């Protein structure tokens, strides 16, 4: 069933995208003279057993695109899942508990309630397509950008009902 579904998905995607005629669903294209975009495919090669989102061929293409783009160009890396920090409740719990240590009992109760709500809304997820499951590959991409001093990179994504912004 997967192969049939993948064939239908590929036919649909390639019927309306710049990837038409390619053997993959990821591609890059210029947006005028001041920007370039890489539309990543973080579904086709994702493997839970090896904890990778991008296959080596796509990862190499992303790195080559980043290094090859003009320094003054805005480089937009599109991924379907935000590469933002993960809210799994564990790290935040320690920070919140540390912040309320030694405060009044009412504040402690309020924070305990907030922690319970946080656990409910941001459970630790180890089986999805969230980047927390593929942290090493996310670190590799971000370190590549940092180590090569690649300016003007924008990571753009969807599938999360809030917004993040950061500067490397």
C-alpha cells in the first residue's frame, strides 16, 4: 500500500511543482536576484531507526546550496516541520521549579498546575516527525551554517501554531 500511495503522492506533487521531471521531491530555485529557496523533503528519506530526516544526497545538496548561494542573498530553507527548540517539558520543568524555589505556597501551587498543563500540551514525543527525534541532524545543519559563517539564512516551516525567531 505504501508504494501505491507514494506513487500517487509523487504524481500529484510533480504535476504542479518545480520538481517536475526530477527523481525527488526536493529542489532549489532562485527568487530574483536577492533570494534563493531550497524546498526540502523531510518525509521521503526520514528513518526512525537511524534518526535521520534527510538522506545523504539531500543533506549534501542543502549544504552545497547554502555554500554556493551569494553571500548577500537571503537563503530560505523550507522544511515542513519547525527546526525550533523542542518543548518536551523536561528542560522547562527544571527552569520553572528553580524559579519558584523558596517562594510562597500559592506560587508553588500555580507553577505545579502550569507544569501539569505543559506536560499535557507538550508531551515528550519520540515517534513523530518533530526535530526532537532527529536532534543530531538538526545540530549538523545549524553547525554547518555557523561554522561556515553563512549569512542571511531563514528557516521557514509550518505545522506549529506559534512563531519563533532567532539569530545564530
